[in-house]
């Protein structure tokens, strides 16, 4: 599992976006694993409640559905690169606050 966080500028549509963003500056959380992967045709299902690629009862959850809702409510985006049999990369883009930080008043 690899996790990276960085600032990035988006000026074109994001490849693999299941939730697209407008051009601007974003904080990108990039999570990449080397697991079994998800077939590319099932990527959009990943964000549905109770989705799982694992067989059997009790193997599904609400994790990515909750992530989708939180990211969407903050004006962010999500992109997925699925490599069936070779892992999955999920990029979460959250808008940067470009306002100057407030300075503390002298007491």
C-alpha cells in the first residue's frame, strides 16, 4: 500500500474520474495498492453502498460510498485507475484554500 499527499494543479479533465473537478489548485491524496484489483468495468460500482469484490456474506461496507459523499460535498473529485489482477489507484482531490492565512492580533 502506497499513500502520497501533495498539492497539484488541475487544468484539464482528470483521467479515470468518477467525480470530476473544475480547474484549480487541489490537495491530492493518492492511495495505490498491489491487491487483486477491480475490473475496469466495475469501477463506478465501487462507490455504491455495500459494494465488494470479495465473495461471501459480511464482506461489503460503506467506506467508499461515504468517501464519495464527503469529497463531493467539499467540491472535490475522485479518480480511479483499476488494474484487474494488478491493484487499484484511487486519487482524491480536495480544493485548496488559496486565501492568505489570517494573522493573529497582538494582545
